[in-house]
C-alpha cells in the first residue's frame, strides 16, 4: 500500500528535504509546514525550502525554520507537496539527486514524477490529503499542525466556496475547530487582510479591466513598473485574477503579470466559473496546467 511505503521511506531516511511549487500559495505553504511538523512527531528533522515566502503567511507555526537553500547536496528522501510538475518544483535539483522521492498532490494534471506518488485529484487541497495520511500514521493533529492544514484548505477552497469542497472538508474543519484551531482568524488573515501594495495593485487592475464577449470575459494586467511604484513584495499580486471572475455574468477572468526583471516575459493566469475549462485553454498554448478547471496559468516569453 502506498501509505505504508511512504512511512517506511520516512523511517528509513536520515536526511529529508521538503519542497513545493514556485510562487507558493496557502496550500503549498500550509502542506509543507504541516509535513515538517508531522515529521517532528515521527522523530525526524527535515529541511523545508521555500525561496519566495509571502508575508501573509508569517503567522504560521515554524515559519522561522523555512530555508531558501541548503548545503546538503544529496538527501536520503525528498518530499514534494502540492506540485503537479517537476519543472515547477522549487529546489528540484535536491529532488533529482535524492535517493528516494515522494510526491503528494491533489492536481489531476500531476505527471507522477516521484518514485512514490500519492495523488488524489478529488481532494480540494493537498492539506486535506495530509489529514487522512497523518491519521493513518497515528500522528496527533494538534493546534499547530491543524493551523497549517486548515490554512491550506481555506485558501485552496476560496473559503469553502469552490465546487471541489467535499463533506469531509467540513468534517475535518469541525474536528480542527474542536482542537483549538482558530478558523475565523485564519480566514481573516489569508482571505480578507490585504497588504497596502496588494490594495494599490488591485485598484490598477480594476481601472484597466476590459470586458469582452458581451461581458463574459474580463481582461486586465500589471507591469513591473506597477510593482516597483507600489513597492510590492512576494505574493502581493496574489488574488488579482479573482476580481474579474466575481463580477456578475463573467465566465472567464484573464490576468497578465509581467515577470520581474524580464521585459518580454509574462505569466497569464485564468479563472473560470461554470462552463469553461481554462486548463484546456492553457494546454492549447503548450503550457503547463497547474490547477483544476477553475484555476490555471501559463508563462510565455515573447
């Protein structure tokens, strides 16, 4: 059984590294920190590498143990979380050199690039997969661990709004609430609290927004100049693509962000509501699919 194989590899490993995808969101960060805490419960220390850590998640337990790099060249075990594609994995050089690799993910587009792959595309968040995994490992999900897990669930479900939410999502949340996890505080921190640069960027994207196809599509963008003028930091552009989708009658929201320090390189993000699979649209351009039908993005160099 896959879970038995995973715990066997964890117990065998003397050195472990935890990795996740580029421009990490709440599920990527929450699942990575949750795995680090769980490994501590199993008597294992692990290096957690996240090179770009949005400050909105500074409140999470063990934030101070996140590293940008490590001097270890070859780990016994590398664990990738919430990352569907090896190319998007930050620190994939550690993953490639590791003696054994494990991939834990919830994206249907996962390329199964690990030695052991535990992928559940029905789960609305990678963090929800971890709950069942940790329970199988007899790991007590206490407040710190629960806070990281619920952060991932709340962010990847849009505060329980998206169609991927399952009955188990609410059951897990109720259980975590009983264990002292502050659901309302997490919700406010990750979904309602905005940095000033993020707010300034939001105003610019709204001012530039165009409606296409009789109001069914919105399009907007930000440039590197915008980022510099508002003194934007890591993660301050997050959530801007959602603005268009929330407008009445809009089916697809398109948001283009110029890549920092690259004049002719852009990242295109798309979100949809009920009828369009934006992942398929991105695949038409030969780019990676990073989300289920409601959320997708690709990069392009001109």
